[in-house]
C-alpha cells in the first residue's frame, strides 16, 4: 500500500425555513469521530469507503462529523469543525487522494453551500493534482463550486436511502480508478429550476423520480459512461440557482456527458406535475381514515419532518385527533423538552397537565394543553435498524409516553431522523395496535409501515418541511421556478462543468 487516501467530512442536511441551528452539541449527540475513531466505522457511507479501500491504500483519517438535519450550522460550529478537519488533513500531507462523504444540502448561518466551501478549502490545501471524490445525498444542492473543486461526485441511488454503504464503495472505487488511470472524469451537471418535496421521490417501483433514476442508471451500461446521478434537491434551502437534475461522469468525453445530462434533466422537468402530492386537511384525513376498516392509518405530517430539518414539535395532527374525539388508539410523536422533563419529574403512573408543542420552533403554531397519565419513561436512546446511520445509536434525550384517553403521545427532548419506527419501538409502542399513526417523514413511512398500513394521508399543515412548495415565499431563489411557475417557455437546463 504505497498510496495514502485522506478521509473526512461534515455531513448534515439543513433547513432555511425553520428548525434550530446546529452547534457542536448537535454533532456530539449524533456522530463525531476524530482521527483513528473514523477507522472503527463499519456501516454507512464511511463503512463502505473503508471496506473498498481495505488492502488497497493507507487511510489518513481526519474528522467525520454527522448529525440529524437541522437549521443551518452556527458560524462558530462550522468554523470549529472545518478548522479541525483541515488541521488534521494538513498533518497527513502529502496524500494521493481525498474521499469526502458529504450530504450536499448543508448550510451555515448567513451563508449557503457549506460543501462547496469545504471542498474548496480542501482543494487549496492538497493542490490541483490530487483527486478529490465526494459522495452526496440525492437531495444535494449541487453547485458550481462543488463541481469545480471535486474530480467526481457520486450520489446515493435510493430513496428511502438504503445504499449509503454501497455508495461509499462506489466513491472509493472511483478514486482508485482515477489514481490508476482507468478514469479521466468528464463531469457535467444539468439543472432545472424545480423544488418538490420527497413525497413522490421514491426510487423503487412506480413513480416519476423512479423513472428518472432508472433512465439515468441505464446509461451506465454504456462503456463511455462511468457514473450517473439524479438529484431531487433538498427544497427547504433558500439559495440562488436551486434546482434538481442529473449529473453524468463520462470517461474523457465532455460532449457526451453534457448531452446525456441535459436529456435526463429535461425528462425530470417533464415529470414535475407528477411529483406534486394531494394533501388533506387534518380533520378530513381523520374522517376518511375512520371510514377505513382496521389500522394503522397513517397521518403524514410531513411539514414537521426532523429528517428535513424541522424541530419535530408540531401538534396539528394531535389537535385534530383531539377535536375529532377519536376513541381508537393513536400514536403521535412530538419534540418538547419541557414537557418531557415534567413527565419525568412526575413519574410513571402519575397524572400531569401539560402545554405540549411548538416550544422549540414556535413560529408554526400554538401549543395544546392536555391532561394525561405518564405511562413510560426512558433515556431516549435507540439503535438505527438501517439507512444512513445503520447500527449507530440515536438519541431522543429523556423521553416519555403520555396517555391521553386513547392517544399515546411520545414526547422527546431532541428531534431524531425517522428511518423505520425505532423511536416508537424503543418506548414500547406498536403501530399494529393503533388505528392512527402520525408519521413525520415524507418518504420513510412507506418503508416503515408498507406491510401493515391500511391507508395514508398527506396532511396540509404549517411547518418548515411542507409537502408542496406552492405558495412558499423565497428571498434568494429568483423566479421563474416550479411550482411558482408551472411552465417556463424555452427552458434550457443550466449546465455546470468541472472545468467551468
């Protein structure tokens, strides 16, 4: 192993509409690995990279900082993480290549494009002759700065995200192919101005984005095409030049890469109307759900998705269930540190009166006052059963189950990413026992409850992760863009090239 490959990243998805800012405690509570600790990671994107490089290179680990989506990073947090990564990288120089498992939709307070800034800083440090390969979430906001400072960008291929490990492998293999001369990357991104939620962004089965992804991956069977990536883009950023589309890496063939990326981006644009979901007022969804035999029936409060950077503290669905006087079992999650502390102070079996909801990010609604019985308490720790953080510990913080009539409310201190229903399971709640389950992720609920749900309704509620971007006011993204503009005559995709 006569070559050295550096490995490091800051991985997080951010939201400009709400949620709370990410600080160092956010990363310390989730995943913050330094130096040799990085080499102990065996799952996720980093695990895939390490497995692919085993026996083929010496790894120079720097820093892996990963956290649940949130508001933008504080300037202090980003500066500390960035400086530490660069200091650790500088101490390892010279290196033959750099691998960076990024997200692509991170932001810093007052600034956008964290990944572009970080890639540029790494490029300045290692020099132009050292290849840099980064992996991205398929919700990445790909920018010219990212394209210019990386030799290759490869995105996850599945949503729900099942392929973080294999994407890590693909990223490592791409770097090895560049170092060995098998790949001379010609990288082109074609973007169209579309902002859509992830409700119909699945990559399996039938669906508009699934069709685009299959068309993109089919191109990889061509000998001139090394890699293709399709991007939905994270729609809850407010940055210039936002949009989704496709990225093609051809082997030393820029004209082909641009031609194919453009055609795929136009295909994506043609499916824009199919990516808009039907939404229901909560009361209407509950009424329709009660007409369905059995359960669980899912009330998808996607506007409060912790996995998209929301606080998880909304109670619109909870209020609607109370107003409808639902007497059948229902499971509802809500983030409320104060309510969780009150429940813990009271103890199991005790009755408490609480003001619940909208205490973390109050701009989206008002709390509800309830009297109920504390049925369970826990430290909030659970283990992810798959996805991005497969096998890693999640931390809801001190948590409680409050029983209010037939309703079981899971009250947590911190918001966490919903992969399956690990949070409910950890606190002894079983969806099979419920008529209604409130889910707050626009996509993963399909996987979590696909085999048991009797129906699902996307709710029309207020929050920083709405199911549609219709009517959302943006300051930095200029029109025209979909869905503010349903048609853009003469639309030509924006082309980003590695060489500018």
